[in-house]
C-alpha cells in the first residue's frame, strides 16, 4: 500500500516567519493530496488540497506544491501567526488503494509570539 | 444533528469487554471511515464504507468490525478489547471516496485497562 512520510515532526518558528512541512509518498499512482490541521483537543480539518494535475495551489497565506517526479509535496505557511500553532497532517490518495487516505505522522507547529 | 457526531466522548473499558463506538452523519455522505490516532503514528484507517451496504478493510482492521446498514450510521465494534486498542478514534465522512474532503467527528477517547 501507500507509505507517506512527513518531516519534520516538530517545528518552531517566530511569528511572522514562514513554515514549511514536507511529505513524500511511495505510490506513483497517488493523485490527491490533502492537508489537515488539528488544534489541540479538536478534530482534524482540511486546510488545502491539491490534485496531481497541478503543481501548486495557494489560498491566502497557505500554499501547497507538488513534485510528481520526485513524489513529494510540501505545505508552506507565510507570515505565521500564533493561531497557526497546531498539528498538521499530510495525506495521499490513490486508486490503487481504493481512494482511501494514507496520512503522514504529523508535524507539531509552534508559532512563538 | 449538524454534521457528524460520535458517542461516547470517552470511555474506560476493561480488557475482554465488547464495545461499540457510534458515528452518525446528517450530510447524506456516501462514504464513511474510522481512524485511530496514536501519538507519533498519525491517523490510521481501520475500516471504511464507500456506500451503504458495503465495507472495506483499511490499514489496521484486526480486532475491529463495522457495519453500514444505512447512509447515516457507521458503528465500530471491538469484540474483545485489548490494551493496545487504547487510542482516540475518529469517524469521518465524505460525499464520495477519492478527491473529496473528509469531515471528521469530534472523536472518542478509549482507554482499555
């Protein structure tokens, strides 16, 4: 099945700086890559997603890039704010695995005011 | 009901006991999922259902069973709980499987002693 690796596991940045989280996947047929944010004690919520037919997608301060050749994708958060502090999960989905999501192990982001 | 709900919120259970975690959604989503979340391991898929009347196995199905008698409900049963099943369990749903946002329930914290 699919194997998704996520790095780093923890990340601390100063408020206003950028944060980058990287994921790699193993199944070259994977074609959908969502990112979820989970605040402490809350449920995961989708923040951005990208399909394999585009290389980049942006939504205000959040962007995701995809390199299909290298089989990796990244989340970029610019101008970080304290409310960005959370655990972020990447995921990959492939028809080979019944279109189910395989999640990375998460990145705990702390934005220091 | 608005969205997706889970019950109970938390439960302490003796090993060997049977337990059913409940999940209900009112969004008329076709697909539903059960994940477990463990520190350092991210979200792992236990079972899924792409439509009422069908179910499938995820990454970690052993010791768990599910049923999908109708669109709204997707209960998860632990036939004979073991301490390694101590975890936070999230139910999720999506319009269909694949390129679709999965909406998560609030989670059930289960402790097996």
